[in-house]
C-alpha cells in the first residue's frame, strides 16, 4: 500500500474527516508503521477515535530522535525542544543532568545525544512513564527512578546537579477540559494538571531545586507564554534567578534560573 493509490486516499479522507489537520503526513506514517492492511485499518480506527498518533505508531520524533511512546504516557511535544536547546547551551562535558517529570525520557535522551559523557538521571511518578523512559534511557547509561519529584534521587546528587530540566504539568485544572481529546482522554491527568493556577508543581520544583543544584548549575522549566510570569515568581520565591527564553519556531517557552545569594534574591530578567 503506497501513497497515491485509492486506499491511501481513503485513509487521508477518513483522517481529515476526523479533524486531523496533517492528514496526509499521518496517513503516510500509519502506512509505513503497519505490517499489513488489517493493522492499517486498526490504526486508522484508533486515530479516528482520538488516540494520539505517536501512541499508535509507537514513537515520536523529538530533536531529530525517534523516541519510544507507550500507552498511558505523556507524548513529547515539539515545543519542549526549547528546553533542550537552552540546556545544551549551558552544558559541559560530563555534566550531571536530572530530567524531572521525564515522561518518555525524551529531554534527557536529546541532551545525551549532544553533550559528551553526561551523567543522566530521570524521574517520573507514573509507572508507565518510568517503564517507557527506562526503555529509552537505560541503553544510554541513564538511571530512571520512580517517585515524586526529588524524593527518589540518591543523596549523592545533593549539590551536584548541573542541569535540572523539568517539564512539570502547567495546565490550570479548569483548562484541562478545553484541551484536545487526544490529550485529556489519553494522557494521565497527573501529567497535565498544574493545579488551580497551573504552577503548583513548578513551585514545588523551584522551592527544592537549590538543594540539588551544583554551584553554577541551572534549573530549566518549560512553561507557556501566558504562564511565564507565574513561573518566574516561583523561581524567585525559591531563591533562584529567572530568565524567560522563547523559541518562536516551536512556540516554546522555558524559564531558566540558578541559585543566587540572599543579597540578590528577588531579581528576575525576561527575554522574549
């Protein structure tokens, strides 16, 4: 079954009718991933029902990598590439990297692909995410831990983390109902729900980060353009500097900070 024949056109039409904006691209990926006509039909049916394409085909492209995606795991978004870009810009060979709220482990894997000799740890509270991240990161020498934020990290990392990269949930609770069905119905709520104002988990991360960061180490948290001000406030309250970085090409926003002395506490810089 190849693009251009009737069956392919029918797939495109079915996907477009279900609201898939990039129906041709999705049809091509399904045809390439399927092992036969029956599996094609099954995949198309799942997509029409709203299941994320990445879960259906079993992978997502992220920073040029093919990252495994399993059912019940948060799907990597292209906007998160801004976190990787800003982390790599601040990295050094042999850096200690912690990927918090790691999901599939995509951010950690992307940093590992660029920075030499990374000492990589990843943490998630969701067992399905931990299993998926282990599939991705353990072959790279990474260590994946299950638990709530910093809790499962070994004490030997206190004061040693050069890059703490975080994609914590930042959608306000009441806004989850407005998200696309493929997110709100197929991804764990804990990976989406950032609390009443969307920043509750980010506040917990910023409050605890200083203990783990090495001198000159950085905390990088993905946020949205609209939430960036609240994320900056969380950094400042946690005794961190804060700088907002935007990547318009992927519509991504990240706040970057590091521990500051008491005399400088309260400073924040924004960059759009």
